C-alpha cells in the first residue's frame, strides 16, 4: 500500500535562477552566489515549519546532489532534500513557472 504523504508543509523550490544566481558565476568558479533574499526567505519558511525540497534538473546523481548540498551549506541555506524529480508539494517556486488559471491565459503568457 502506498504511503500517503501530507504535502501541506512541503515547499518545492527550483535551484537555478530561484536560489542560485547561475547567470553571474563567481570569477574562477562555475557557480554564483545566492539570489538576493533567498537565505532570508528559506529561513522564514523553515521557521514556519515547512519542509524545503530543492529541485534541479541536473541533480541526477550523488556527485551533483553533493555539489548543490555543499553550496547550500556553504551559504548557510536551510533545506531538507535535493532532487531532480518535481516532488508533491503545497507550492512550487520556480523562476520559469507560469501560473495556471486557464489555458487561454497560459497560451497568452507563452
């Protein structure tokens, strides 16, 4: 029997462009710094009891997950899990997301 997960306290957040500023890598490095306000927002979400799941399309193996984890820890950014699979969650925060209201409005946004 499949376990039922309460997603009411899970927030899924895209890594690149939402937490990590990939457009401006630090000189001599492949990665940039956190997006302005990310640390504070993640800390507020944790203080309110949310589980933070970071999702990134390139978090497909242990090495890449460790890279993201090390980066998050270096910048003191709270999180609970890192995955490349979009998890069940109360909300999704993504810099490329389109909020669905109806298909007419979605097509206009695209």
